[in-house]
C-alpha cells in the first residue's frame, strides 16, 4: 500500500464547523498516512483586535499588521485558534499537537512591503525536520502560520528592526510546508465546494486557466490566495492540489483538482 503525505489547510470559518474534527479523525484513522494541518483564523484576529479597540486594516486582501498587531496575531492564531482546534481533535481521538511557524524555526518569512503592510511576510523557508519527528512518532502536527522573520535584526532603512515574527497567510504557509515535505497532496479547505463557474464546481483546473482566473480578476479574495498557493505548491513539486469544502477532507472525489 502506497503511503501518501498530505498537508491540509483549514481557514478560520471552517474551524467553527462541528463536522470538521470528525472528518479529520476519519481521515486520520482510515488513511494511516502522514498528515500535517495548517490553519488560519483571520476572523479571530479581527475579533480580538476589536475587543482591544483596534480597527483592522486591509490592502489588497492582506491584513496590515503593526508592531502591536503582531502580538494580537500571535495570541489569536498561535494561541486560542491553535489550541481550540487541537483540543477538539484530541477529543475525537486524534494525537494532535499544536505549534507555530516560530517553533524550532519551522517557518521563516521575508517582509512583503514594510511601508504598506508592516509585519506581514511571505514564506522564505520551511524547516520540516521537527514535523517528520512528530509524524514518525504518530502525532498530527497542527501549525499556526505565524512565522519567524528571516530579516530580524536588520538595520537597513525600512526594515522591521529586531521584531522576530511576521504574519503569514495560511495558504502560503501550507504551500511552503507541502513543498518542503514533498507532499503528494495539498488540500485547501474553502467555504465553497471548489473553484466555481456558473454556480458549479470545476472538477479539474489546468495551470494556465488558473493563471487566467487570477490575472483577469475572476478569482478574488480568498480564492485568489488559494489559487496562488496552489500554483506555488505545484511549481515546487507537490503532485496534486485540491480546493474543496469540509466534505473533501475524507472524500478524494470532491473539490477542484489542480495537477502539475
């Protein structure tokens, strides 16, 4: 039997679905394959900012993240969102263990545009040695995408100085980890059944068409981020990317498939 390595990215909204943990547990128990979960949680960050009297700001779908905001992002993603998801999975019999991209230098990132976005980055390197140790020990790693700043300590103009963390999009973090693991599949969970056309899911999507959807603005917001992450993963050697809803977690026939 062939062992497949999978990376599963779960956004903030699907995390509140009561079916989520059961679906993951069913996949975990039936497939007996290496599985890594990366999660987001933008709504949780926004809620915590609001509770602290801070207004969320976005440019082109990216959250502007100030020096104060990065600690809020840490609290929301690496703290409450991560531990809540882990606790739910453990309650379903899964040996889940939570960590963030900062732990053991799992994820390093470089700033996107300091002047416009502040403490926001894109993955630079994924060091997955720790993940393999956990997988070999029979654990399910659950990763927050908050990452270590590869440029921490830089003194050049426009740098972030000594701040050592960056806010990274969960789809981008999942793609970087999938590439580093040489994963067979990256599954990106969306609020819809896949990439849609005229109200129906597109079952298969060629890379040139995906690029056209991005360039033409047809794919926007969260779906654009997913398609961009999918293309990055495929270019990095991941064999297959699927975009689907929660039901796609343990049903390989669901969602939109992108192949290299």
